[in-house]
C-alpha cells in the first residue's frame, strides 16, 4: 500500500488549473459535466483512502474490537507512519461524515420547505407566489416546478420573463441540482476540491443562460433579465427559499452573454492550456482511482492474512 494511500488525498490539486480554465474556454455544458465527474471521483477515492487509514489507526487503539492480528507489524509496515496517520484519520473521517451529513440534511430541509410552501397550489409547471420578496428558483421533483414571486415578475419586461422561465426550465431539464449537490459533497469530503465546486456553481448557471439564450433567440434580453433579477433579488433575506438557487457571479455571466456564443465543440485541442488542464485533471482522477484501488486491495489482502482462523 505504501505512499499510494496518501496520493488520493492530495491529487485533487491536479484539478485546480482546469477549474479555472474550463470556465473560460469550455462550453458550460461540457465544463459542468467534466468538473462534476472529476470532483466526484476524486472525493470518493480520497474518502476511501481515509477510511483505510482509519482501519489501521483503529487497530492500534487499546480495547478495540478488531482482531489482534490487525495490529501486527505486517499491517503497520504497510502504512508509512501508521501511528500518526492512522490515528489522525479517525477524527478526519468523522469530520467528513458530519460535514457531508449536514449538507444532505440542509438540502433535504430546504427542498421540503419549498414543497410545503406550494401546498394547496395546483400542480402547474409554474407556481407564482404572491410575495413581496423577489426571487425565483427551479424546484426539482416529479415533475419539477418553477417557483417565482409576483415581486420579481413585476420588475421584468415580458421578454425578460420568458428568458427567466427558459433559464429555470434549463435547470430542471439538465438536473443541475444533482451536479451542485455532488460538488458540494465533494468539497466537504476533500477541501482541495473547493475550486471545482465554485467553478460548477458558475458553469451550471452559464449552461442555463446559454439554453435560455437559445430558446429566446436574443442574448441581450437574457443578459438584461439576469441583471435585473439579480438587482431585485439582492434584497431577499438569506433564509428564503431562494437558497435553492445558486446565481453565480452575475457580472461575469452578463459579460459572457454580451459576447458571442461559446463554441459547441466538446473537447479542446490537446496542445492548448485548457486541453492540457483537462487531460491533467483526467490523469489525476485516474491516478486517484488506481491508487485507492491499489491501497484497498493491498490492505484487504494483508488484513485477510493477519486475521486468525
């Protein structure tokens, strides 16, 4: 197992360049999918290796319920600095589990609150709430619904309203809530993945922006709708149901919509900065998967040998 058990904990650093370059040079759809998969794979691998270290660390604790052979010299020799690393991994994995559990709990709580707010309203695809607080969000479900308040609609022109609805429908159609939840959990599992979370929050919004521009047929109308909605919603208190929406950096989104539409090419040329960053992140994810698999198989074989019959 050796040093391979530590590699997935630091290999997310290899994805930092693509987190920034993908925002600028990849189509938002491609960037969102790529960054989400890279973050999910790296987070899973780092959590697995942390769990392997916990097994080794727990075996060294007095009074543990594990077989005595798991604390033998063969097992300790398989992990560099087994005493320090193994015992440090125990609270680290506990913090990861608590942070991920809290994220899932908050996600479920906000979703439940949003659905309770719609109790009594007919099941139309769009729910307009008579609320003086301006906000809008896409509520996932079967079927998904768009929720918007009269205060926000009142501040938008008819064409801008169509852009708003097209934007929220794009969120539902592409299931962006799954991408956002995945990268939030990944960032909780490994703090080195936080740049990827920030990037996906932006690229998911840009993906919906581009879909809205395609439907409406006017990029400037979508840019105005985004700018107005952001200005109107800035007064909304944080605990509102608008917490379901992740607006991303609005000035950058508006600037991107005022520029020409991004190329629809799926992958960039290899011999470019973004191409090198993409392949570097892919290589980091593959190396992380191979390292964690090697560590898991090695530790399993060692523990199987050390387990008394």
